């Protein structure tokens, strides 16, 4: 199953780097395994409690609800990540990192102005 994590812009900004983007999708056998993998790449679920996230905006990341929260294919709000356009991501920036169970990581980038979606992997 593929589990989608969407980053809340707690404090008015997103944390984007080679490991996390606005959206992260992790392939795993269970929600608990996906959460474990998420934490290993820098996603955390207690930001307000530890003081790293804004209490009025809420936690930056949320854990999976249960095993049923996954999907058979990578999706962002029901859409193929390769077709998803993110209004919060700068042109050329990573929209999504997809971590597959076999260790392969794919990055979907916001198209530069007047270009097509860029996919790395």
C-alpha cells in the first residue's frame, strides 16, 4: 500500500529538501510501517508538543490513521502525483517524493513556467 503524507505549512512555511516535500508517499505493508519509514526520513508527528511547530497552525505532519488509509497506487488527494500541480511549490521545486518498498525514490517536480512536469528517479 502507498501512504500519503501532506505537510502543513506550520508557522507559514514548508520544509522542503532532498528527503521531504509538500507531499511524501511511502510504500509499506502497514500504516505503522509507513510511519516508521516516514520518521526515518525526517517526518515527525509531535511538532507542537516539542515546540518545533506553531501551536496555532498545528503539527506539520500527521501519522496515518490506520492500514485502510493507504491506496494501491501512489496518489495525492486521489490524483496521480505525475499529474498533480501544487500551488504552494515553486516552479522546478519538488512537489512529491515517493519512497517505494524496494528502496527506489522518485521525485515529482513542479513544472517550470511553460514546461511539462519533471520526474526524476
